[in-house]
C-alpha cells in the first residue's frame, strides 16, 4: 500500500501502440484500440480502461500496470503484478468473482510490468454503494455474498499459490509498533491499544490465503451485489479472521456505523454465510481482536500518509486529508476498548 515509486511515465500514445500490438496478436490483425483512458483509482499502480474493437465487436478491458511500466519499490509488502495475476487465476478457478486475466507482461516488454483483465461493470465508491437507490437490493445481499467470497478465497489450495509473504497478527503488531515508535509522537490511545492487543492475543487459526484489503473500495458492486473482488496486491498467508475483521473496521463503513460489515450489513449474516460456504464457524467475538488491530493499523497508516505530505515526499491534498483521520481511529479504538472490557 505504501510503495515508494521511482518510474518513468509512458505516454498515452506509447501505451496505445503497445496495446494494439498485443490485441493484433490475440484478437487478429483487424483489431484496434479505442477509448484508452487513465482511471483515477490505484495508489501504487496505474489502471487504464480501453476497448478492443474487431469487426464491430467490442471487448471492454483493463490494463493494470506498474507506473511507467517499471518501478523501484522500497519498504513495501505489495506482491508483484505477475503474482497478482496468478492469484486472480486461482480465485477465478475457486469460484470467487474476479476479472478474468487475458495477458501478462514482464518488465522490459512494450507495456512493461503489467497485466490485462476483463472490465467488470459496477461501482467501487463506498459512499455511492451505501446511499444510492440503485444499490438498495445489493445492500441486502452483500454481507452473505462477502461471506461466501471470503470462504472461497480462504479455501484455495496454498500449494497452487505463488510464494506469498506470511504475516499473522503478532507479526503485524511488531511491524506497526516499530513504525509508530519511529515517529516519536506518542499517542496514549495507540499505546493502550498495543498493550491490550498483546495481552489478549487469540489462539491462532490454520493459515490460509488472505486477500489483505477486502473492503468497499476494492469490491465492484452492481445492482445485484458483489460483482468482483479487486486489488490483491496485499495478499499473503495468514489468519482468516484478518479479512473478516478488515471490512468491519469503522473507517470502511463510510458513516454508516450501525452496520458493522462495510456499512451495509451485520456480522452475524456474514459469518453464517462464511460457515455455510465451508469456512470455519466463527462468532462475532472471534473478530473483535482483529477489528481492533485493523483500526490501529489504519491509524498508523494515516500517520504514514501525513508524514509523506509533511516531508514533501507526496505533497498531495489526498495525503494530508488522510493524515487528519488519525483522530478518527483513536475514537474507534476507544469504542472498541470500552466494548472489550
């Protein structure tokens, strides 16, 4: 998520020429590229929408690409785009709703490090999903659909996966506490949260494939509900409760705080669907520790965002605005701590 990029940006014309060369190989000599445009989403990768047109038939596709086609990354847990494309293929075979991958490209190719996947219709903006009338039916089904999708992800045979990072709850506590201490900006609520998490560590669950960022913003939702699971770049081997808890973190409810799951549903419904689809039968209390960890992690991520703005490393308004949300996570943590005692 916090990948530091050093890269050259390719022009639209260069990317279009490279895509057309690929399209003619895979779709035939008459194929042409239309409506190429850079999308705004994606903090660490480029995302481009385009169409391949052949004899009047149009295929709507997405190019996911390292900035400039090649990137130098430091201090990042993000997996490579090739690994991400492999995970999409595994998830597709397991019945998880994901875009199909049509092509994978290595650094040094005309497109650089990237892959092409099918474009899925729907919405990713959390506030629109939670408020627009067109998603009213979707909101009644999303908890169960997310539970079933997570069960399918967690059931994927790890022997079929690429060599992913491994990270359990205590690994993440150690990592984020080190980052927090290096800021030398003590925050009493964070200190209390770290102490509580260390004292109440739950017994581990068998390790599974964890998506790592399963929440509104990384899910495509259409009028019928969950259409696709996106952005697998933080996938790792870990505890299944991490994924379930992450979508419960209050920051991902976008103001609909009464609905613990993503602002749209209740945890009981997600857990029931998760168990019915083959996942471990968890109770809501089994998720509490992980939700607190998720809120604490997001608070420290907000500190990282602000430091990027303050230092001039990324002077964007977005980084400054996210940095201001540290105080929101402190309120969330106090509420969670009060519920826990």
